[in-house]
């Protein structure tokens, strides 16, 4: 295709492929304004020029890079996206280009939405509401373009449509594919027993539901609810919400539930059943082991995802109840004591130098990145603790680096002694300590120390929180999930509870804390 639009698009993609080129050629206001001019023209009703190709969809990596450019024009992108979703751009009315252009813009908005600044810009536009309306009007045309990708990252969006048509539509479609099969497929012979990890006819509707249900969304939709667990189920009773689909397909703990399924052999592949060594049970065993054992490839042993050839196609034990079979645990724990490298010593010395603050910070960042590329295994143990402590201390003392005000904390151990941690937090503590002991980073008593840190963190963050009136479960009380950032830092600090909490108090002043420490901005 030798059209001008295609040529411009290709050149821009080539530039975006190389980060250095993109920074040099594209990351400035003049270029950004030029790239956004066609969008301004479209919103004014002017006939588009060849440069409308700039909003055409491309590979994800291109969108990621272009997002950085578009942050300065996030308002324009948000306004244009909303008009497209509301079909308020006359030139695209009835056009085949509408789904493609809309999908590309939503993809960019989703990435802008993933930053604090971008979130602040996009929130007033309520794009998730426009997306929901567009999906409802154009299910077939827009369903394949992931128009709900923006909303799936926002638990409030999932909740706002969760008890209405959107969740109902996904669940009804999944149920129909499992229990009824597709209407457009003519059955000429009995179906064979499924051996793939997931039946292809159900994969699309299953993934659509899974992609929507992030942890916050699941918490909103099923939190504090009991399973129906009814004595009997009508054959005509179709699930319409997440809790019901879990009850009917996953927690098959009664004969009534099994007998209520027309197509049990097909439907129960999403739930629990007696073990049969086939592709489905092999995949399930892999997933269960994977989510219960923390660590990298040298720290845990995962069962294969396929059957082996020979008389014993699957010699691995099935994991169906605790404790986890020992064969999945590596016998070679890592040594936490690492010898200090000369280059690392030089880097630590830099923390004692009295350069200009900004210069000093940039030098340390540059040297650290250089070392991580050349010797990634060197930085660990006590050296990493010293590095983090000193660097964050210097950042927290620089007004230009601090985004949040300093908060005085006076609570004592007696103040938090009687506070209770949720069952999710207690489970997270057990998993963290088990992994930390395996790595020789934590010792006996670490569970109590980590509980101490979590309780003080919760009290510390409460000082910066404000009461919120909302129907969302996640905004009622403390952060709903486990604080994995604090748990990870506790291991890095070798289980030293005072060091961990002192670091977090300083770290909470930095903008980075809003990205890495999820509970940091909870109702703040």
C-alpha cells in the first residue's frame, strides 16, 4: 500500500520502535501538537487529512511508546474517545473505520489510565460508562476489540455494571456455550471427551469473563456473600451473576448441583471433580501448584502441562489438599549472604559524596542501572538494604522529589496490639514467611514481626485517609487485599521490622509509593 497515510504510519512506527529515536524526534510539544491536530479537526467537523492514520491501531509496544507522547494531550484523546464511543463524530457515522479507530483510542486511554497523572486527567470523563453503553449497542461489532479493557482496570466500573446487563451477558453466554453448545454448529456425531486444557468453543466467553474480573472487581462482586448451596436447582435456572456461576460450575459439592447440569462432562471443566489423568486435570494440577508455591524457576518445581509418552504418562502427584507434596519444593535454597563486589562498594561510597542533590541522585541512578545490566546478581542481602535505605533517605529530604507531605506518627505497640488482621492478610503472612525461610532471609518469629509491620502500616496510612461515602465494598474500611509490597520489603530488609517500617514512612512521601505500594492511596 503506497498511500500517504500508510507511509506516515510506517515511519512513525519505525521511530517508536527505537526509544532513543522516539525521545529525540517525537517527545516535544511541537510534534505532539502536530500529531493531535487531525483529532482537533475531526472534533470540529473538518474533513480529515491523511494524518488521521495516526489513530489507527498498531502493536501494543507502539501504543505504549506513543502513550508517553500523548500524555500532554490526554484531555484531547479523552474527549475524542468519548465522542467516538457516543457516536458524536459525524464523519465516522456508519463507517467501517469506527470500530478500529475506537479500539485504538481506548487502548491508548487504558495506558494513560495506568499512571497517577493520567488517572487524574481521565476520571472526569467517565469513559467506562460510555464504553458500557457502546458495548451494549454494538455487541458483535465491538466485542472483539476489547472495548472493556479500560473498565476492567477500574473496580468501580466493574461494580457499576456488575449487577446489570454486562456481567449478565457474559455469564449467560458462557453458560450457553457450556450447557447448550453453539447454535450454529450442526451435531452429526457425539462429542469426544475433551482432552485440551480448555474447550475451544468456550474459550472466548471464558476469557472475556476472566479478563474483566481483576482482584478488586471480584471483591466487589462476591465479597461478603455466601454461596447459595441450595437443596435443589431447576434445570431451567440460569446463573446471572458471578457468585451463581461459582456455585453452579466451580464449587460442585453436592449431588443436586451435578444433577442440575445438562452437560456435566463439558461444564465441569471449569470446576472441581474427581481426578482423571487427562489434559484438563494436568493443566489444573499445574495451576494449583503454581499459585501455591512462590519463587522463580530454581526455587520451585512445577509439574509439566502435557502428558508424557510411555507407561507412566504423568508420574507427578495431584495436589488437591494441604500440605503440598514435597516433590514440588526445591531442595537447594539460596544463600542470603553475598560477597560485596568492588563496583558495588564504589556505588555505596557515592552516598557519602556531597554533590548537588539532583546531580547526586541522577549519578546514583545511572550507576545502579549500569551495574544491574553488567552484574545483576551482585546486589542483594545487606548491600541492597543499605542501598535502598540511603537512597530513599536522600530522596525524602529533597523537596523536589517529595509528592506527599510528611506525617507525624506517634502510635505505640500498645495502640496496635489488639488490632486484627484479615484472613487474607494472615494467609499472605504465612506465604511470605514460608518463602522467606526457604531463601534463608527470615528466621523464627518472622510471622509476629511481619504482623507488627502490617498493623503499624495500617495505622500510619489511616492518618492520611478520609471518610468516603460509597457503596463499594473496597472503600469501606481498610485495604481489602494483602499488602504484598510491604511483605516483599520485609524480606529485603531481612526481617528487621524497625528498618522496614522506618523505610516505609520515608518512602510514603515519594510519588513512586503511589505506584508500588497499592494501599498507599487507599481512600487517601
